[in-house]
C-alpha cells in the first residue's frame, strides 16, 4: 500500500485499483466516525468502518486526516455555469458544467431546461441523453429536469411567458421519448397539466409543483396523483396567507411533499430557511442551486431562457428586477443552511445527498456512504471547502494545493 498524498491517486478513466480513504471524519447515515475508513472496489463502496484496515499492495490510500469524508452532493435543479447552459444543447456545455460542479462537490446532477419552443426543448433533451452518465473529469449526468413549459404565466419568474403553454399529450410524450426526463416541474391548476402527472410517473420521472398559482386544495389533488416535491419553494408561487395557504402552505404542511430550497440567502431570507427546515425536517428538504450560466464567472450581462440577465454582486436579475436563477454552488448552500437553520453538518448534508437521491428513486445506489453504493464521495476541509471529489470511485477533482 502506498500511503502517498492526493497527487498519487489515479484519476484516469478505467483505473480499477482498490482505493482506501482513511483517517477522516466519515459521515455515515447513522453517525460520524471520527477516524473512519472507506474501502472502494470497482467504483463501489465495499466497507465503511471505524479505525484503520490493514495495508495491501493492491490499494491506493487517500489520507484524509483532518478532513470530513461525505457523500457526493446531488443537484436536481441547475441550468448552467461557466458561460454554458442546458439549453445550449451541446455536449461541450454539459461537460463544462459537469467539470465545474465537481469542483464544488457535486457528483450527480440534472441539467435543467427553461421554458422554450418544442424544437429547442427536444434538442436540449436529446443532448442530455447523449451525455448521460459520468463525464470525464466531472460529475455524473443523472437525467434531465424539465422545468416548463407547462407552468403558469402569472408566476413565470424568469421563464419566457410567450412560450408557456398547457400540456399536450403528443408533445410531452415526444419529450419523454427523446431522453431521460427524471423530474418535471409543472403548475397543477391547469387541467391538462394534471393529466401529465400519472404519465410522468409511469415513465419513471418525479413530478414537482412550481411556477404555480395553485390553491392548497389543488396541490393536494396533485399530490394524490403522485406529485412529490415543490420547485424552489417560496419562489415562483404566491406567498403564504393564513386563510389561503396555497402551494407554500401545502409544501410546509404536507409530508408527501419534499421542498426544494435555493439557500443563497437572496431567494429566501435566513429566517424563512429556518422556518422551512423546522416545518419539514431535514429529511424533506432538497437543497438546489438553480444556477445559471454566470455561475463561476464575474458580474456582467448574461442570458437565461432567451432573456437578458444582469449579474451584480452575484445576484442574477432580469431588467424587471425579478431574480433569474442564481450563481450559487451547492457546497455553499450546505454552509448557508447550517448557519440559517442552525443544523449540524450531517443534517445539512442530508438535504443535498440522500434526500435528492431518494426523491428520484436513486437512493439504492447514491446519496450516502454505505456498502454497495456508488463511490460518489467528497472530502471537505474545516471550512467545508471541497478538497477532493470522487465519482464512481474515480477522482475527478482535487484542490491544486493538495
């Protein structure tokens, strides 16, 4: 066994040498192992244990002393980064996004569309289908999140109003046939949109409710049909009213719904983050970024969904002043929710790992450090900055000074 530092870890595709991560604080589903060991073979976790296992010449060792070993983060709602967007519909865009996200601890993500015409949407879906799976040097593409076009123009946000339309079976069937739609956001108050819910479930997709004016009762009807989460809760929906609870009231009170939150402390006030986490519990909160193409770049003029966006001090807004996605990264969301909701690291990580995995039915393979699961692992320093990212047992990112 060669107990060298991070630079000795093989990171080329196809490297199947067993890997041992040892000496770090290992976050497991039940507790934190203060000096734990994770054994990886053939891209999967074989063992997670306290203490150190014996050496073997067939293993490469990652010394994680002073670091936290955690499951890789999963982002279900992300449009772009580094000047690229899902709607660019090019492999280069998805690959660049995947590499950037890996630098920030994301091991799996759903490239997310914007409301657009049929052909533009089909092109984006087909492109994601071509990129499905692990990207070289980056995070794994888990499928696609179809956000729109079946939303409510009264809550369009940054969605292009002129392209919003009711769901038509022939069109959405073509979308599902074109590629791996794993999550779809819709407004359930539109009758034809409700008809899409059981269809989507039958195709293996989860359904989220968002960009919606739905009443509390309409949301519960959608839940009865199979809807299971709310999209960027509090945004793209009317505010909570004590006599008309609406979609926010349903999101907070209905245990069948998981609530996506953009915890950049711009989309949601810290006090509201705390309220949401207390109402839902960490097991029903999904941290998302809703990041757009300016993420990772400087302030300036950008584009989202065919509309001009100005990014100033990291905030992305349309000319109207409406928020237009974010420039958030998911490891920052984890830090923000810890401070805003006053929860420990293991609970904050849960909201960005096992909860999103479970919401897509991927929790048998992803979302936690357990034997048999994919070796999607990150190492974090004391500031919860990402030091190393591993996807299916391959190191895809390591910090330059390590």
